[in-house]
C-alpha cells in the first residue's frame, strides 16, 4: 500500500511485546541510488540522553494509522553497529526540498512529498510543488519513479514533461 511521507515521519514506534510506544521516527534513511527507505532515525523513549537510534525497514512488522509496529524495543540499534549502512547514514540524503528539473535543465519545482510502497519501502512517486505562477495554472505535479533519470546531492533530473492538453481541446493532426 502506498503511504505519503506524513504517515511515515514523526510517527510513534509501537512494541508488540510491551504494547506501548518505544520510540518515534524523526527522519527517513534514503538510499539515493534506488530510492529505497533503508530505515528511520528515531528518538528512543527510554534513553536518557535522547540519542538517535535506527529502526531498519526489515524490522517493521506493520504500518498502521497509529505508527510503526515492531516486535520489541531491541530492534532499535545504534548507528555504529550498522557497518553496511555507514555511507548512507553519513550522507543523510533527504528527498523533501530537492530541486527537480528536466534533462534540458528546465526547472520544475521542489519535492514537497513522496509516496512509498510500505511492503518494499521503495519510493514510487514524488510530488513536486511548482512556482506560484505554475501552481495557478497547473497545480502540483506527480512524478513516477520510472520518469527519474538521475539523482544528485542537489537535484533530481527527470524526463521531459509532456505538455498538458485540456479536456475537449482540438488536437491538430499531422499530415
């Protein structure tokens, strides 16, 4: 099932064993190479120092309206223990706010939201907020993951946009 970023970020992490909240998510850990959420930075409810701990996506049993369901508090790990994800954790890639432009360097807008498939944790769509002038005429823009050509530290490059044709408009046939 697709979930928007608001249902994934700043959400409680609930333990099946204790039946209560053990942490809350603060930020997603993205792999920019394949747009997969590898896990979430969390604030541990029981730690006095309030250090960040990490919840890996494979430890999430379910995503419900109340938050993330995990087996127990023990699934939350310290970043130092995750050698495989060391580079991603240091990168701290964020999708929200990234500039989006086409291959021909036409600026489209900035990422304001994204939709994630919760079973695989792959980002399926990004939603781009356009400038005020474009918002009046065309609204926000949804971009599917297969339209993305490249992701860099500063921007996301997508395929060329097709022009919007209003419903009922006459289309000129080419001879």
